[in-house]
C-alpha cells in the first residue's frame, strides 16, 4: 500500500512542502511524481469553490479504496463531486440534498472496490449511495445525463448533520447533528435508536464505528463516549485537547486520537485506557488514517504538512495479554 501525498489548503489540494524522497524511502509513502518534478501542479488542484459558510475539515473528503478518486462536498449548489486523483479532473456531480452537503463517509470495500457512500447535509438528512468500483462512479448507470438515485434516505435529525460513519458489515450508519443527538440507522434507512450521552456530551464532532461493534464518538472539548451498537454506554472520558481526528485499528481494539495540541495518543477502545503518547508535533492535527497493514499512521497537520508515525498495535495487545 502506497500513499500519494496531498495537503488541503485554501487554494486547493497541493503536494505537501518540505518532503524529502531520500528521508522517506523506507516509508510506505511516495511523492506525487508531478509535484516531485515541480510540473503540472495547477492540473492537480481542486479549484471549484465551496460554499463560504462551510468550514473545510476532513469530513468533506473521502478517498476510494484504490486511491484513484476523491469525493468532495461543501459546494454551494448542494452537490458533492468526484475527482480523479491522477488528473484532478471532475468526473461526476451528484445531487440529491435540499441544502449544502456537510460531510461524507465511506464504508469498507467489497471485492471489486464497491462500497457505500453516505452524505450528510444541512437539510438534516443523510443519503446512502453506492459506489461502483468497476465503473468508478456513484450508481450503476453509466449513461450520460443520468443522475444517480440514493439507495436510502435517512431521517430523524432536526439540525444539520456534521459527522457520520458507515459500516457495511454491520449494516449500520451512525450520524451526529450539530447540537446532537447521534442516531443509529440501518443501511436500508430504518431509524433504530438515539445514542444517549451524558449531560455535558452534547455536540458530536467525529464518529468512528468498527465491525466489532464499537461506536466511538468524540464530542466538543475533548469528550469521548464508547457505545455498543445496541446503544449501551460502555465508557467515557475527557482529554485535555480539542480533538480533531480519530481512527480505530482494523480490529476495533485500539483508538488513535489527535488534535490542536499536535499530540498523537493511543487508547484501548473498550475502556479508554491510555496506552501510548507520541512526542508532540509543532502543529495541530486535522486528519489521520492508517495504512492497510496497520503499521503506519499518517497525520495531516494544520500547517499543511504530512507526518508519518510507525505504529505497532500488536505490541500493546501482547503487553495486555501478559499482564492479565
């Protein structure tokens, strides 16, 4: 698995500055060839204007499993759009919401690259879409001029949706409204339940759900809850950071967090026991993800740079087994 490097800036998507090919030859990251050669940078930017009222966060972007397409939301015309990561060209525009699309999420992929895409909007609804890995589009119809239709409409919120996560294996979508609550839907659109958080946990900002049934929700001011898919509150904590990004390990046992303090922390997901704290970076963290082999953590910084960390979840699993 190799990562192409992008950074999200006001001017669009550009190659991260200060990157050294010599220093990173041993990491599963490769510099975009056009940026490395200092040519064609304008062709690789997404220059379409987003709605001025939208705060651009990692929720506005989804990358397909093959890294060939980027889905972006927040546009004034209430659409979200698909761009080729190789050329930067617009390949599809998807309409369906009655207001600006505020967040996107992608499920794990099936064989062939098919997956679910969920879009949340200021119209207080979510739409479930199907990404065709074969045709590289939302929907199954490749005829020109035909707009795809969502597979399901998810209702129940009365405010704009700000975060969402989808798990195809469990068949569930978990979403959060601006002032709460968080709702659990099936991928067919049925509302199952609301996740009742403690009194001070009112504004969800980031959601991650694992195939093991852990639903981790980060609220404003560094407050976290872990819910079961049945709605039971399993654990809660408050950290001294304004958390901006979280990611669960593939087995759902470990949680990695980062925020304005520029510190990456690793937690045991079930009870929020702290396992490790990395040395702090000189900029706040805005996004993070794990490589497929779960050995490298990639963080996007507020400065526009990208930082890679070596990570070994087996180490903490082994220590936990020996201790207990």
